[in-house]
C-alpha cells in the first residue's frame, strides 16, 4: 500500500469509533515512521513514540507501590495520560518475546496493570520484515492477531510530494524523478553497507547543503547510497551547473525546453524551487510548453508550494482546464 494511502488509513482509523490497531510492515528506510508522524501532524495530535525493544517486560506495567495494604502498579511516564493522540510502537518485532507479551493486553484491551489507555488514542505499530535481515524476533501469533496489517509500498509520486514538503535539495528530487528505480534498492542477500532508500536520499540532501568540496561530497554520498547510485547521481549534479537560469523562464518568459530527458527533469524541478508568487503566470505558461508529464510534475510542485493561491492565477486555471490533470490545491 502506498504511503499516501496508508496516511489516509491512519487518519480514518483515528477518526473511527472502533480505532482498530494498525501494523505497518516494510523494508528499512522507506518511511514507515514518517507516515505515522505525518498523520499525527495533519490530525493535530501528539504521537507517542514507544520503542519496545528498549524496555523490559515490567516497564510497560510500571512499578508496584503499597496502598492500604495492597500493591498497586504505578504506570510509566512514557504512556499517554490524556487523548487524543497516537501511540506508536516502532520496530515492535525487535522486542524479545517477553516484551511482546507485555504488549498483548495494552493492544487488545487498551489497559495494562492499573493503567488505562485514554479514549481517542490510536495504536499503530511498524516493523521491518524478517526477510530484510533486520534485528527482529518472530511476532507471536497472539499479538499479530490483534492488528490490522498493512504492507508498505514505496512510490516515487508519493515520495516527491513528501520531498517537496520537506524542502529536499532540488537535485535529489529531480534525479529521482529521472531515475525512479534508484529511490529504493535493497537486496537482503547482499552485504552492502550503503544503499539507496528514501531515508538515505534525505541524508544526501543534507550533505548537499554542507558546502563541501566536490571530492569530499562525492565520497560521503557514496557512503550514503552506495557506489552505483552515487556515481550516477554525481554525474547528474554536474549537469545541474549547466542548466539555464530558471529566471530566463520565470522572469524573461524564455520558455526553454531542453532536448534531453535528464535536463528536462532538472530544469522542471529547478523552476518549481525558484518560482515566486509574482512569477506563477510564467511558470504555468512554461507548464503548457512542456511535454504533458513534465507539465503535471511542475503543477504538482507549485500546488504544494503555493496551495490555494493558484486559484487566482488565470494561467494556472487555463492550463488545468486544458490538461485535465488531478491537482490538489
């Protein structure tokens, strides 16, 4: 299931009366945790990030305290005391079986010991799969049966929307739209220390912002996404320096359409990042000059940046009507 769909499922589950617990499965680095955090942000509720592998079985129940000649359990401070919110068990299957067993009652009955999970707190878990060679324990059938299970599917369109929102380096966004197969390349049968994932491409974006010399930057990128992906990406970055200035398009109205596919992606993304509210008319005139798939990419990026401000732009409405594209603003 794509990230955008999982995001919708988490939000819908939170808003339902049943609030059935959800379990998101996927390989390392694809963005499972990010989707849960984003859902919390869009719902306007806190996400309580709990890593069961870091705890002992007794930690969830709390510690016993005497009261009126009896022992009562003092709940731990890391569990929510009021709703609404999302209780997120990250890497739940990395916890040993005894800790998983301590989660049974909390997940199914929404209580453990003296503690009761507040109303309107949705339980969500996420884990790598056993086949990914991550640190995992077999998830007990008793615990697994308490969740609705979802398989995470990485997708370049969903990732691009996320990347625009996070303001990732335009070179990274342009390259991965040109080479979407490089978004995620993980083979659990190999012993690669570095390989491309959505997570490591975000690291590459951070590296580009450091202003390092070319050789150092190239070495660090190789240590982040691996040799093959880094060599192709570094070649793409070198093209970036030869791009026409986006102001030729946005300010002067010189609607340049490069002949090569890689340059089309690079220039389209550069225009998205360089656009201002005052230059939107020329940006959408450029969208009309581009091949349809690039016009849609440009419009999606501008919609994420400017939102409802586009509704007042005649050139956008003209392009939108003509293209018939699904653009959410």
